[in-house]
């Protein structure tokens, strides 16, 4: 193997290994989690499995997912999507698509945690700008005096024995965990319906076109470990309203990298390219032993083959069988390729076949009807029959 081929093989191998590393590294995750005995694998994998089962019993059609295809394939106009806000996930294009879906009648339940927004304000996102969402003043200032005042005003809504708070939702009241609510965001437009805990909005509900947007302080109250606490399940049913379409619950959504997108949309092309690369590398590899040069041999013509076959049949007394087979094959092929041939008169058949090769009609009649008594006549007849067959 020469140096050039070795270099090409090394570069191709390095390219394949780099591609595999680029695909594998983003999929390696290090995380910690508590292992609970007697808990099913589905619960470990899906933190909102209990929510899915609860809504299914209420008559909802529910599906939990970790893939972004739910947002890219446009849910139904009566569907509901429950998800957490993420600048990485809600790109400009995807946000615009969501807004159009909402205006057609969709319902988006968005967990807006507001962590780390105090200094920079609300992230630049078209949906949040349409809602005129702002960071709450108390959250932005974060003073001790404001905190003391909030605690004093909240005494009536806090049950220290049960460690709960009351969420006032219009004419309803729900008991929630004590850490649900607190400093959050506020509605700058004044158009939202606010459900409050301790006088501070914990749920904001907007109308957007024919659809709705529900912003919630912490959707983790509906995970497997908290949905059964207090009135969390009843609050979920109140947020969703009566069943109308499918409910999509997105959790731990990961944005696909470039290789995943390419594989999902062009798997056949990638496979073909990989196979081509493998074959190209294989073709560069030297085979064992020297290459044998094949001696050039002259190809025999069809006439020579027919003559050799006819001579063999004549010597072994099978000339009549060979000639009969050649005639039958010619008539069968003529009928298949040109239906109605068998209904012509013999003279018309001879004339029609003679025109195919521009030979005399008598030669065709002789090949089809005359008994041969010499080897050369039989060879000539078989050769003509073969030529007539190939001309059809």
C-alpha cells in the first residue's frame, strides 16, 4: 500500500471517529437522582406520569414527550401544550409558530420560573412581549422591608400546621404547597386574569386571538411526587378546563443537535454516503497476491454458436428435434409479440417474416417447412430461424 492510500485511509478514519464523537458527546449526561424502592421504571423516566394517568381518568387525551417535534408539527387547534419556558427551546421561528397556533384556538400552559431575571428583566421573546410580561417590582428590588410586609399580609392565607397556602382563583379557592407563589412576574397590560397567593399573582391567564395562554409559577406541583398533595390535582383540572383536544406535556425537552436533525430528515442519504465511503476505502486497499491478467479472447459470433450447436445435433442424430424446437420457438414468439400471427395464411406468414430480414419468402418457407437431408442445410435453416426470432 503506497503512502497516498495510507494517508487517505487515515483521514477517512479520523473523519468517521470525529463524527461519532460529535454525536455521542452531547448524549452523555451526568445527573443525580434519588432511588426509591418499589417504583416502576416508567415513573423514573417520566416525572409527569401521575399527571398523565390522572387526566386520562378525567377523559382527557394525554401524551407526555421529550421531543421538540410536538412544537414543530403544529398541535391541533383545540389541543393544549404544557411546557416550561426556555430561550433555547422557544426560538424566534418556533415562537412565531406558537403564536399563530394560539390565535387559531390553542391553549399553552407555560411555566415561567423567572429565575435570574431580576437584573436583566424579562427575556426578549415575542410571546412574552405580546403579553407585556414584566418582572414583579418586589422580585426586582428584593428588599427586606417588602419581604416583611408580604409576610404580614399573608398570615390569613398561610396554615403553618399544614405548611400550605391558599390560591384564590376567581370564585374558587385551592390549597397549595407553601412554597408555591411568592415573588414572580406581573401583567403589564392589565388584561390577564390573575389567580393569587398572598395577593401576589401565581397564575396569569390571557386571551390571545381564539386561544389562551396560562402562565404558572411552578408546574412541578403536578409532578409524580406533588400532584397528590392538597388541591394540586383539582387546580390542574381548573387550569385545563373541560376536555376538548389532546393535552401534550413536554418535560426535560432537549434541543436536537445538527447530527440528530440531519439523521431524522436525511437518514437514507447519510446511509448511502457512509456506504459509498466504505466502498471507496475498500477499493483502495491492496488485495493479497498479484493481480492476474486475463488473456484476451475473441468472442464468437451468434452464427458460430448456432453452427456448432447444429453440427453437434446432426452428429448425434438429433437434428430433427433441434429444428422442430427452433420452428416452434419462432412461431410462439411471433404470436406473443404480434398477436394474430397464427391466424395468417402460411404464405402471409412467410412473406411477413421475410420482410423482417429482407430475405426471399422461399428461404423462410424452406426453413419452416422443408425436411433437411444434409448438415449444411440444417445449419442454414437453424441460423435463419434464430435470426428471425431475434428480429421480432
